[in-house]
C-alpha cells in the first residue's frame, strides 16, 4: 500500500468547508473572483472538488496568515503548486498533500474526538512512529494553533483536537517497549507550564533513539521535579517552556532548579521551547543548558 495515497479523491463543498475552515460563501467567492480553480459540476448542479483544490485553499490561507492579500496569496499558492508538480521526488511530504492531515482537519472542525483518535491510530499504523510524528502530528498541531490564534476555530475545536492528540501520544509512549538497561530521559513541564504535547513528541523521539522515558506532566511543583529526579536518577532531564510566563514572572524558580541541577552529578539538565529560546540568555543559568536539538542533547549522554 502506498502510505501517501489518498483514499478520498472527491469532496463536496461542505466537506471542503469542514477541512479548510472556510465558509461555503468564501469558497464560492474566491472561485468567481480569482478563477484559480474550476470544480466539476455534477448533473444535479453540485460542485465536486478534488484534492488539488483543497491543497490550494490550505496554501492560500497559510499565505494570508503571513500577511499577504488574498490576490497575492492565490498567485503564490498557484506558483507553489506548479513547483511541487515539477518535483520528481521529495524527501519531505508536503503538508497539504498528507491525506491523514486532511482527515484530521475535517474531524477537528466538527470536534469529533472519536474520529480524530481513529485517524491517528490508522496513521500511526500505516506510517510508523517516526513518519507519523513528522508528517501528521507536527503539521496538524501547527495548523490547529494557527486556526485558534487567527480565530478561525473556536476554543472547543482547538481543545478537543489538542486533547485527542495529547492522549494518543501518551498512549503510544506508555505502551512502547522500553529496555530496563537503557538510559532514562525524564521530561517535565516547568511549574505553571501546561503545554505538554511538544514534550510528549520529544520523548517519543528519544524512545526511537533507544532510551527509556518518564513524563512528569504539565505544571508540576518544583518539589515534585526534585523528588522524582532524585528517585529516578535519569541521565537526562528535559524541561519544557513553550510559553515565556515563568521566564518573565518566576525566574527565581529556574535559579533554584539550576542550583539543584548542580548537585545532581548523574543527570544533565536541558531546557527547551519557545519561551526558553527567548529568555535563556537573560537567565545566567550555569547547570541547565539550552536544548538546540534532540541529537545534540543525546550526544552529551
């Protein structure tokens, strides 16, 4: 089976609206005004869309979010599609050509948790864990975040989609075979940090590299982190800060963690995430290193 093939090749305008988050009126208006796609008309008068039409609409939205006018976004999307059509082979699956990604957007738009989980299960089974994370999970979460920030999706759509992904990743990690002899990587969000999905992804990647993993979870207390590090004696501690709240408001917590890290001779401490990247140089930490990449972290074990 071709893991990148599309099961569904034709869509109604309602399905296109669900997948892209655009209203039916907007889709029709763009068709008429910019004439960049011409869906086939069935005998009953309904439009029938193909995968390439959805690809274009998703790419147009991406360019609009980056600040382009709709007219320029349409032109850029058409040029991008032409370039992709001319590629003989690509090592990276184009985001909009991932059929699982498309199906997840459709299910997420109607906040169908059961369907999201079903799609994630099938994508994982067909693609394998590494490709599943890279080609499905990361692009989907990025799109969910962009739709939430741009108010294209409501909170219930974002929450249900994110929670379904979080729970499924946790299930994979807990059921993944781990050698008791392998070095242990402990992951923890910082106190007040609730975004654990990036850490879940990172820990799954460490599993693929042959390590054991342990996840403390979202917003643990400082004492909880200390107790578990002392008890488990991990080779590596990964601290996650996807927001900058603790960096701005509770830098004393990080200084205390830095002092604690100095005392843990068996463990190397790293911190990552957009919040850490933004404020790390201002914190003067001596024993907690900034995590540039997973490879760089694991090489230091």
